């Protein structure tokens, strides 16, 4: 999949950026991108809504950006979720932080405002972020809304736990009863403070309890891209049938194009290639999308056990699509066929016949011999294998060119058969058999004039004999 070029406005300057990777971390979707001069930019989304972007010559240690790409859920630049995120944004315009603050305060709660500005600690001095939070905290305190002020303290404590003022306030006697509440399980915290619960559950998202809470928060908020990201991450780290079925259901619900669903599964497969359910689903999806090379690759790599119906489907695909298969796929095809049909020699021979006929158009008999080698282990050699071995034996024998021609004709290689019969006719000018064969082949090929020529030659030969 091609990378999605991003057109952004930075003031009056228009930029063309190439995305490199996406991180999901603490309600933020963060895209790292580069311009044509290899300068780095970061695009910030909050709950899948674009906020602003910033150019970064460097990323501070322990900053939000560093943590996002170290501890978040990461996707490559060509991942469909990154493209979906960009496609859901009508325009991308960088804003200055003062403008952004005004917009955020009109749209989000003070707690969310504080959280959002902690995203930008690479670009804004940390003390300024804390100062913004302090102003909001003291406003709550003046209005007697101690718990709402304490919610801001918890976000600050998550952001800068070693800061002196924050440590002092979080542990202040005035807030002791609130502090005790936050010592409870996430299941209790989410009832009163879902924002903070989400932060905690995201960091502990490998635990079953936090997985359930995080999934509930994301579905309640209809943040489907984030929910899909978390579900992919959960399945990759701890695959099981139920979680995989949830993932497939989500893809069916929120991704409309079958090709995009397949791309998401392929990205997951590259990350975790040894998951049987994923392998089988990708196999079926590859057949559905006519990606036959990918389907055969999966069978070859993982020795997928297929049902009788799937074997028939794959057999039909191979017979119908041989000319369109990649060279690498055809080279491994005999191994795949042996794996699938080893217990049914009749069916195996049936599918090998057209394969060998096709390969003989481009390759010599020695290539076919090598290609069939994985199928020579049987106690009872397959008819097609026996036929190729017979061809090898007479290949360079001048007295056996008619036999070789008949075998080429058996594999529907009329041109090569004609060469053999012509050679035999020259070696045996009084033998009518190669002439009869040539007349027959030309007639079948829709070349009546050539066929008549050899018929006439045959009649002349009969006259001389009489």
C-alpha cells in the first residue's frame, strides 16, 4: 500500500508530509511524519480529532512523544488505521498553542485540557503546563469543587510525579478521602473518573480487568479506531479464539472494504505470523480477493490443514490461474500439492497434468523433473511422474523421437511434438507414422493447409510403396 501523503498548512506555508508511523497512547493518536528535507513533524489527535502539529528537531527524554512511541500501540506508515485517521480529518492546519488553548477550553473539560497539554511537553516548557493546570485547580478550589480540582492533581501527578508542588498537593490532608478513593481498583475508579481510569488501564492493558474497562470506555465513547487498535494489540499479545472473533466482528462493522480488512490482518500477520486462526482467516480472505499467490504462500509456509471443500477450491484456483501466478509461487507449487493431496494420488495426478503442460511451455524437461522431485517419494509413482521420466530417457535418442513427440502431444505441447515428428521424418523418410502424426496435429491446431500438405505427402508415399 502506498504511503498517504499529508497536506498541511503551517501558517501560510503549505507542507507535504510523508507519515512514518502512528502511536496510540493515552487518548492521543500521534503521527510522526517527515517533509522532503527529512525534517520531523508530529501530528496530534485527541480521541481521533486533530489538534495541531509541530516540527521537532529533537524529542526530549521522558517526554510524552518518547513515551508514546516506546509504550504505546504502534502501527507502520502504510497501516489502514493510519489512513483511516487521516481520511476522517477534513483539513490539517497547525495552530499556535494560544489558539489551541482557546479552542480546547471551549470544547473539552478542564481535566481534558490539562491532559491534552501534557502531550506537548517536547514543545512547551513543563513548568508552563503545570502553571496552566494550577490555574484551573485553584479556580475549582475557590469555587469549593475540591474533588474536581483533585482530578486535575491526579492528571498532573501522572504527568510529573516528582514535582514538589504536585506531590505536596496530592498528599495534602484536605484531599485524603479522595486519595483513598484512587487507591481502589480501576473498576471502582472508572465509575467517578473515567479519564484517569483510562490512563491507568491503558498502561496496564495486559491485565484482563483493565482490558475490559478500557474496551468499555472506548465503545461507550464510540472511539472505534482506538477500540480496534486496542483489540489488535490485545490479540497480538495474547491470542485466543474469543478475542480473534471480536477483532473480526469489529473489522466487519467498521471497515467497509474487504481489501482494507485484509491489509489490517496482513499487518497483524507480519507482527505475529504463528497464529493459526489468523492464518486460516487470511487464507480465506486471500481467495476471496483473488490474491492466490498469498493463499498458496500461507499453505506452503504453515502447512495449513484444509477442509475437503477448501482443497477443492484451491485446486480450482490453481487450474484456472496458473498463468497469473508468480514465478516463486509456481516453483513451490509441487510441494503444496504434495502436502494437500498426498493421500489421493488420483486427484493429485489430475491437477499435476495441467500444471506440467503449462510449465512445458516455458521450461525444458529437466526443469519439470526437478519440479516434480517432491512427488517422487511414493511407492507407486504417479502417471505424470512416470511419463516425465520416460521423456528424460528418450530425450536425446534419435531413434525415439516419435515416442518423445507422442509424449509432448500427450502434454498438449504441439509445437515441441511437431519438432520431434519432423526430426523423426527426416531420420526415417520411409516411415509414414511421423507424417500421419504431423497431419493430425496441424488439423487439430486449425492449420488445414499444413495438414493437407502432409496428407498429400502420405498419399505419394503410399503410391510409391504400391
